[in-house]
């Protein structure tokens, strides 16, 4: 019985179609055996080669989301720069510039805009620098507080207390045509360009992080 | 009747002639196991398998309605909960089945560890088991993401921040995790693929390998103190035990497996029917920031650990600890592949397991009571006990208003209400002098932000005079002994030492 179930497997492995009776010939001359083994190896090599050729586009497809930060980001308007009042920190939201039609409400992004003077702004990401939870602004005590692990930040975004290692992330901004614009499109995290902005040190006069 | 029986036999023979499974199945079912392995301690592995089957069945049923799209997932969950008849029950069974599966897998692992069942020749069974544990946790996490609500969204955010700490490749890993630059539709799609195809496929394959080895190597015998495992003699000893004092696996040991599995399934059903499904909480709109995200039960302990790490330890710990934990688990059977199996003679193993269990329980409890999180609405929602304001001077009342309005309450509880991030302040005046309070309020320190910039000197004065009144009746407030002595000494001369 087991011979019967074995033979179809054997046939499918190689081009040489022999019957079960030929099993005995496996033990015969080395020439025949090595020819079969050579054909088997050829089969493996062919599959390996085709597999490799297929793997290249598959890997490229899998790595498609990996891009430079800048390729995801673009300038977004947060509204008239004059609509913000000096000394105030306000929650704004905007649509993420990089979207797919099936993103739904996940493409809404929130940020805090703080107008420091007539033409100086700081735009904070909503994400706590510890683990990314959304921080809340309390104007009465001039503090940002995180609901997850209790990270607290001062009004200028610098770390006040709790587990975060650094201050809040900021967006680059510019004022174009009277509009406050920020360079957004990427979730801020410790690995992207946001980490280069050191906001623990108070910005000097003329040290504007704006572009363009 | 005889004719029906005859036909049935013919059908059976026809099938068996082609399938040829009777032999292997009989061999597996009737193989002898040592008599004392027919124990209630040996039922957790089969219960985990039963739960896996339950998860597959309920998962497929949920997939009939669930839409794995960023824009629609949350709505389809609500339709499952509220419109599809008994959709809520299916969701509840799947969710509770998940919790039970994680719990049973951990209990199974603890039992195997305690019984020394990972020792020779079952090292690889343990190794595969470690990966099964990781797959189970992977299912739990990806499943939480498919419940595409606020907790799922911000839980993914935590994943992003953990990934982003990886040196050099961090940014690319974040993009791979999310399928793009932000948590969005692409993220849900890939987590759906992981939860429904990739991880379950791997899980089933590894379960097959795991069970195959259990059948081939036999169920671990009951550990006896003094019966040492030696590679040279173990197999012969085990076979002797299984054959001389053995019983067929079915029904000898299997009836307990069946009854326990049935009980676990019933427990899942009761939990689902009584306690209902989990969520979904609010819709996954990141511009809604009035949210307090929390991970599901199996990951609460990590949530707690992450809040206690000092800032300088975050990155090294997050990146190195999981590798060490997994490596430690994988190393267990290779470090101790021979020797004692009995817990009576393995004090280090018992202590290690107890320590892990106690730490896990403590961190999970802490995560549930969240003493470190500020209570975001305490300042506006929790009233101040009236007794603290009776006979209060206007200055003290003003201080109480500042205490509420400046969110002090979010971290400091009074009268049992408010955050617990900072110390409870009901008797603060007995612990700190007014000068110490002033200093602490202005400069902060520890886990307290400095309020120096945000409070005017009169506000600080009012706040401190309120805090000074917070002491139990009959227990005097703290005072500065040296200052008092200086005042007493200075008094006869007629001058005041206070500036």
C-alpha cells in the first residue's frame, strides 16, 4: 500500500518518469544515479533562480513604505497668521497631506500653535515625546500634560517633569501670503528629523526655524 | 439497520483505503503515557489548542462583517455591536477567548517550567513553545489594532515610539510598521494581514510541530525528587515507565483534557455573555485628544514598566530588555537540560517563577490603578472637601481657588479625589514647612513641574497659606526649628529676624 502512495510523489519531482519497479535500479550503477541527482539539482537550481528573480520585486514591494521623510512631507496652511493672538497656545487640526482614500478620520492631525510675537510662532506636535500619547494644554497653569505616563511640559515645549527625555516635537513653519504654514505629513517620533530640533535651549533672536 | 451499518462500513473502508489515516491516528491516540501524567496539571496545553480553534472559528465569523479599512473598520465594529443579531456576542467571545488564550498559554508555560518538562529530550518542544507564546502575544496586539478605535490608534503610536528608538534603522522600521508616514488606512490593512494570515499561519504550523514532538517524545512524566534526567539513560527509563506503569493516552489522560477544555470554553462564553465585548472606544480620529489610551490586559504590565523607567534608561531598556527576555526563555532548556525535574529540589526555578509572577501581578495592578497618570479633569471635576474651607480666611480661600485652577489637583489628591502622580496633600502641612512648600512650588523637582513662571508671588503666598492649613486636628504643622529658635532668641532684643 505504501508503495502506491509513494509513486506519484516520485514522479512529480523530476522529468524522468519511471515506474516503481525501477526503484531497484537506484542501487545499480552510479552513472544512472548521478544523472538523476544531477537532474534533481538542476531542478533545485532552476527553482532557486526563479525564486530569487521573484524575490527582488517582492522585497521592493514590501519596502515601498520606506522613504525619506521629506518625500512624505509638504507645506500645509494652518490659517491666517493674524488669526492667532500673541501669547496664546491654541489647538489646531489639519488634514494630513499624504493620504489614501480609505484613511477615514485618521488623516486628521492636531497640533498646538503658540504665537510668541507678531511673526514668531512655535508649532508643537500633539505627541508626547515619551510614547506619543496626545498631550493636553492647560492655559491656567501654562502646562502641557500627557494622560498616559504623566509627562509634563512648559509652555515653550521644554520638559517639565515625568518620563520624557526631551521637550515636545515642533514643526518647521513659514509665513507665506499671510498664512501660517507648517512642514507636516509624518508622525513625529524620535527617529525622524524632529529630533534635531533642540527646544530645551531657548531660541536666540534671529534663530528662526522657518524655511523659504 | 444492519444494511445501514454495512453501508457505513463500506464507506469507511472506501475512505480508509485511500486516506490511510487509521493507523497513525490509532497510534497517536492509544500510545501509552506514564500513569501519573493523567493529572489535572497537564490540561493547559490542550486547553490552549481548544482556545486557538475557538479564535479561528469566531475570527472567521467576525470577518464576515468586519471591514478592514481605515475609514470603515470602526463603523463596522459598531454595526457588529448594535445591528447584527448577536454580533456583540461573537465579538465578546473572540475578545474573551483572546484573554483566556494568553492566560492559559502563560499558565501552561509556567507549569512546564515548574515540572522541568523542558529538559532532555524536550528542549526543542520548549523552544517552539516560546515562539508560540510570542505568536499568541502577537495575535493579541494585532487584534487590539483591528479594534480600530482610539486605544488602537494611540497603542500603535506607542509602537511607533518604541520602534523609533532603534538606532539608524528606526525611521525605516516605523515606515514599515505603519505602511506609510502616519497611522492610517495602510496601517490597518497590514495589521489585518498579520492578524488573519501571517501570524495564524505560522501559529498553526508551529502548533503542529509542537504537538508532533509531544506525541513522538511522550508526555513528561510526573517529576519525582531524586529521579534525575540523564541523556544516556532517560529514554530507556521513560519507555519503561510508560510501558510498565502506563495507560493509553485516550481515554486515560484525555478525559481530563476534554473536561477542562469544555470548562474553559464555558467560562469564555459566560464572560462574553455577562461582561460583553471590548469597545470600540472613540473613533480613531487623532484630532480628538480627550482620550486616555490604555493597552489591553496582556500588555498593561509593559505600560506600567515604561512609566517607572528613568528617562536615561528608556531607550536602552526598551531595546535590550525584550531581547534578553526572549533569549533567557530560549536558553532555559539548554542551560538546564539534565538533572532534577522536581520543584522540591529546584529552589532557584521556584523563586524565579514566583518573582516573575509577583512582578507581573504588581505591574498589572499598578497599570490598572494608574497612580502615575495625572487625572486630566480633576481640577475642574473634583470638589474640595468643605471641611478644609470652614473657618478659612479669605487668603486661604484664594489659595484653594488657585490650587484647583492651576491643575495642582490633577496630580495631587485631596479628600481621596484627584491624581496620584504626586503625594496626597491632606496632611502636607505636617511634612513641609511653608518655606519648603514655597521652594517646591517655585522650582518643582522630582516629578513636579516648576510653577515659578506661572504663578505670581501673591498667588504663591495664597497657595502656601492654603497648604499650611492642611493638617489633621491636634497634629501641629511642621515648623523650622532653627528659625523658631532664632526668633525666640531675637525677641528680647526687640528686633525681628524675618526679612
